[in-house]
């Protein structure tokens, strides 16, 4: 093995690794990072977020800064959304697509200043996104700076997230709208506070310098525990996002999938100024319609539908399960799956092949869970 191969296979640790171990977390390798999958009970952690509040370490995510006189225009040509349309302090969900329209990653783009943006990428794709932006921004008056290994990120999610964070920050949380971001302090540390998340609940994501992540985590953990909340690992993060119908890259999204397949065509802005990578292919899909569609399934028999399980109607295979779990909130097995568009109408009955048997399932609209306002 070469030195470069050794470097590429190295497992990163977040600045909170020793704290997770002290809390008794079960650690796993995830997307090149050593991360907590659970501290005690995935079910308890899930319910804490739905009913009270939970604290997440997300320092494995990628953070890219794009700035310069033409940063907005350059970004607009690189992604399918329209970052140039963002007001300062606002964010948008976006996707980086290949020329054939396949999704290379889904992103959140924040406009920090008129000529400064932050792009947050999935951990597994952070290098792919960084390399693609370096290529697509070449020749523009925009500068790309990869801050991924210099940035710590923690999230407070759940109905009591405002109660937990407000005493520890000078950011006006009441004035911070959903998909907004503001600069301030958290636990005395300079931070960017965003009202975004991946759980289906209200909550906040806190970006800080990597060396100061521990101090912010400690302050937030004490406040979360005072609100009867818990630290939360990747296990509950997955069940929470699945109930909320949020796609996971590598499951619902991949290079063979277009935004329209995933029911996210609204993200693609054909009316923005200028061209963007993947436009022609995506215009074709938009005009002709996708060849498959993402749906929710309620499993009406015994068993959990897992990633890769076939979905059948009679003797015909109509699609495949992308994610599945036992829903702690609904109390039934749920799944997301791609099926042929005619089979995607709510109420349609299908079978999922689970182990050696066929289990009935009903197509339902996404999301499975939506928080009350």
C-alpha cells in the first residue's frame, strides 16, 4: 500500500471523540470518521429528540467557503439551485449534479455575506464536492477554501431546543427563521448559528473553530441534560430523518439518481441566470418525467424492509427499498423505496421481499412524520 493509500484510508476523529467515549458511546467507522452510533438506547435517544431535546456531534460534515466578487454567480453555475437569489443570512437546500443529471451530493448553502457563502456537504462526499467545486469555479473570480477539518459542528434538535440554546447564546433565536444563519457566540465561543437540521424537529446547528468544539459541547450538554434531553448518536439520527422523509446520500440519492426521481425537482432552478452543470439532462427528465419515483411504505406484515430489498406487484418487480426501520414514533415498520411511477400512488398495495418471504406494504405520502407548528 502506498503512502497516499494509507492516508486515504485513515480514520478521522472529531474533536469530541474522547467525550463520546467517556459517555459510554458505542463507536463505529462512518464515512471515514469514528463516530458514536448510540450512547445507551437508540429508542430513548430518538424519543428524546421528538419529545424534548437532543445533542449531536456533526463535526464529520464538510464545510466549504466560497467567496469573491463573483462567488454567487460561480456557485450558481456549479449547483442546481440559485445561491445568487439568497438574501444575507439565509440558506437553501441544493444538489451538486453530474453532467448527466445524477446527484453527486446534496448540500446546504448559506449566504454569510454578499460575496461569501458556506456550503455544507455530507462527510462521505466532502472531498468529491471540494474537487468538483475546484474544477467548476476555475477561471471565475471566486475562491474556494475547504474548512472541513478546521470546523466543528454540533446540533441541538427538538421541541425544547430554543429553551436549551437561548441562555447560552447572544443570537436572537426568536428572530432567526428556519433556514437562517446568524453570527454570535455560544457558551462564550464565536459561532455561526443556523436554524437547520436533519430530524424533522425545530433545532439549531452551531459551527465553531475546531479547537473550541469541546467547550461548546460541554456547555450545551449540561443544558440539554437539564431539559431532560440526551446526547444522540448516528442510529437515532437515521431513524429521525427517515420518519421525516429526508433522503440519505448512498440510500435515496446517488450518481444514478436525479433530483426528479427523488421528488426534489423543486430544488432545480431552470429560470436562474446562466447555465449550470447538468441542465440539459435535467430539462429532459423534467419534460419526459422520471422513470422511477420515491415513495413511503407502511409495512403491514411482520419484518423490517432494509436497503436493497425488492418491491413487487404480483410477479413484477417495480422497485427497491432504499431505507427502512421500525418507526419509534408511529410504532410500525416504515420504509422509503423507488418504484415505477404508475405504482407510486398513495394507497397502492405492494409486496416487499423480506428474507425468503413476501410482506404486504402500502404506499403512503412522504414524510411519515411532520411536527406540529
